[in-house]
C-alpha cells in the first residue's frame, strides 16, 4: 500500500486542472489505448523509479508536472523502495488514472483524515482515508 498526504493529493489535482485550463485539456494516460477514459480531472498513480502521483493536465513546452512520491516508495528516502514497489505495485512500470470525483468528495466529508492510502491488487485499487 502507498500513502500520500491529502493536502498533496489536492495540490496535484488542482495543478492538473490549472494546466488543463491553460494548455487545452488533460493528457491521455493510456496513449490512445483507452480513448477518453483518463482525460478528465484526476491524477496518475505511477510505478516507475518509486511510486508517485502526478498531475495530468496538458503541459506547456518545458513545463513539468507536479509529482508527489508515496511515503513508502521514494527512491531518495527509502533504500528498500525497489523491493517495496515490487511487492505492492509489481516489478514492471505502470500507470493508473484515478478520477478526482472518486477522491475529492471523500476528502470533503472527512476533515479529520490526513492521508490517502492506496492499495493495489491484481484487479482492484482501493482507497482509505487515514489519520496520522
């Protein structure tokens, strides 16, 4: 499982929305394989060198998206990040789109929660709000 501060998740979604408004929409996380399924407000959960969330708005030339690493799988903060990624995300690189409409209403109803916990199985992604 992977945890992210809720305030950071909100910032990633807001940055994606701002980039989309300024640059003509949202990027396609599936590179045309699933047309229209990820081109809306949300974020990408990425397993690569670590596991992180990334803003999904289209970017101007030279602009970089906002990236926030999970607490458990930051390559500069956890020397065991590769083993953790393989156990909980898999050894291959991957990307999953997470719709903002799945997250923001929960955040708004649970003001005491501080972190979003994301858990992956072979077929599902589950979310839990936790307080640290």
